[in-house]
DNA sequence: CTCGTATAGTTGCATAATGCAACTGGAAAA
DNA sequence: TTTTCCAGTTGCATTATGCAACTATACGAG
C-alpha cells in the first residue's frame, strides 16, 4: 500500500486523522483560536500571531475552503476583508478548550492571568472530561471499542 | 520583536500554543492515538500509521523528552522497546476524543464502524462539551475572558 | 557456534512546507 | 494627487518530511 492510500485509509477510518487533514497544519489551531477571540482581519491575525504573511494567506484560504471560516469583504471599506467562524468552526471549541486546559496544566504550568468563565455565573468553566452517557467522568481504561452493531446490547442480549 | 520572541510570548501566555509546542508536529497526535489504542512497539506504530521510520524515530524521542511517553526496553527480549503513555500523556485523552468526535461529525461524515463505549454500560460515550462549573453545557458566546482576580466576584462584589 | 531473522533504529538524498523581506494593486484619507 | 492602509503575492533561504537502503544488536534454530 502506498503512503497516499495508507493516509486515505486512515482518514476514512479515524475521525482524528480526518480532523487533522483540516486543522492539523502548523498555525491552523492558533488561527482558529484567534478567530474565537474575535480576530477578523488579516493584519490582526498577522500581528497577533507573528505568522509569515504568505503562510497566513495560505492557511486562511485553506480554512475557508474547508468551511471553517467564511471570508466576508467589508462593504463599507472595500480594502477590508473579515474572516468569521462558521458553525463547523465554532464546533471545534471543545477541542481548543481541552487543548488549552491541558497545556496550562502540563506545559505552561501556571494558568494564565486570563480565565475563561461562564458569562452568567462568572465562575471558571469546568475541566473538559470524557463522560459516559449519564455524565459520569470516564478514564482511559473504562473505555472500550466495540462494533456499532453491538451498542447497548448489554441488557438486551438474547 | 523577533519570531522566536513572539512564539515564546505566545507559549507563555496561551495554553494552546504551549500544548502545540509538545504535540503540534505532524504525526504526534496520531502516534498518541496509537498509544491509546495499545500500540507499544516501533514496528507497530510504523506499520499501523505508515509513517516514515526516521520521522517516527524522531517523534517518539520527542514525545519521550516531553514526558508524554515512557521508553521501556523489554527485559525479556532486549531487542524490543515498549512505549507507554505517562499520566501527562493519558491526560490528553479529552483532546483526542473531542478531535475524533468533531472529525467524525464534520469531516469523515459517518461515524466509523467502531464506537467508543463506557465499558460498564456499553453505551456510547457522551459528546464532549464545554461546561460551566455546575455542568451546564456552554456555547462560545456564553464564554468570557476575565482577569483571575475577578473570578467569582459576581455576588461577592462589595 | 554460526547463520538467518526480528527489532529498533540511522543515514543520505529528494521533495515539500515554512519563514522572511520586499513588492504589488486597489481603495480610502489627507 | 499624493500618501497611507489593507490584503495579499513573489522570490529566495531554511527547515521539515518522505523514502529507500543500511546498521547494530539480540534472539532462536540447527
């Protein structure tokens, strides 16, 4: 099997590989983080992230192609172009939050000065956890892969 | 500001950038996914992922350096080396699950044949969501950045 | 003991991705 | 009408990745 076939196989079989096909390149996550933080314009992304202009250009185009961002020329000032998250893009939030929490805990060490809170209670959001259908938190060894056809047959089994 | 300084700044300020410093390179996520799926040996990772041997070698070394994997020579067969997830590595699980769920929903389209279930109930795990301290699910626009010092002062404010 | 094979890499070279600085083109602002 | 702003593009340098062949060590069979 060639490498291309191998990757195609991986992508079709595994959501992780499929996701990385869209957001796995360098800078993609950070550009999306910027978009979540309300950055809209090329120059904003460029100066905030310090990314090379040609790469930024390429990544924005790619993210637009993949339907993560919408490219919207500003009718009031035709020099300006705004990039906005689509629903597909917004749905990546859990990934970014989980990544951020992990990074703060295990890499940067200290939670940064800025804290993400629920707008209403103004209390920090909960740590991201894997949960069972009923909300119980699950650790790695409480998980198992099973075939789709066997789902939920524990009690229903003949 | 040079690019290096810029990145350093980013990493120190943002958990996402910090996390990507460790797991942001190509293949890192897929190698860790393999580790979660009980792959242990060089040849297993290589044949499962179809990754180039030199890159795999480099990534495994990097993940070991960063404390994601432990490299354990097999005492019974000294040719063999096993790579095992550390706690730091295992704690990345929410990120991988969130990424997988997103990829299945928005990229590969169809959930794959294999389903992750809670070992006990044998029902599929819940979708990953961002939650408030009390467990309420939160969407992007219910989130706000505030300064650490102001946390939870809504009712306590003088 | 020695020969074949398994395991975990390494090496050299080719291709692709990223980074940098300078430049372009169209539109607003002075 | 000249200057500045915005969103890119271009050419060239550096770095990362991919590929195939090779190495080194250790088992295992005979």
